[in-house]
C-alpha cells in the first residue's frame, strides 16, 4: 500500500538560498531511490521561508529505507541550524 508524507519546514529568511540548494540535492538524489513515486518541494506562497515536501512512496518499507540514506542524513544535519522550528512530518494512507 502506498504511503503519503508531507513534511513542513520553516526556515530563517537569512538561509533561504542555502536551503534551496540543499533541497535541490535532496530531491535529485531521493527521486533516484527505489519506491519513490513522488518527491516534490513546494514553497508556501503566503509564508516566506515555509516549504512543504510532498512525498509518495510505493510502500512503508521504501520510506523506511529512505530514512537511512546518506543524502537525507546529510540534509538533516546541514539544515538543522537554518530552521526556525522543528520540522513537522505527517504520514498516512490515502482514504478516498
């Protein structure tokens, strides 16, 4: 069963250019992963510095493997100092 994920990132405005560069690498590498059906970065049009990562994985096992990938671990380490608040992550299965 496919699993959907939405992660919400809120960045300090001083780091936006650097954050987008890190996201570019993360998105490029993640889209190569087995089981990745969608991995899109969306910027909130009303809140500068707020981004949504919209993900769709073939299975929960694929998502779990993604969590241990070097490119994701490096991204988390690199962006930690740039965030205004903790990243919110929502996971679920399609209802309708």
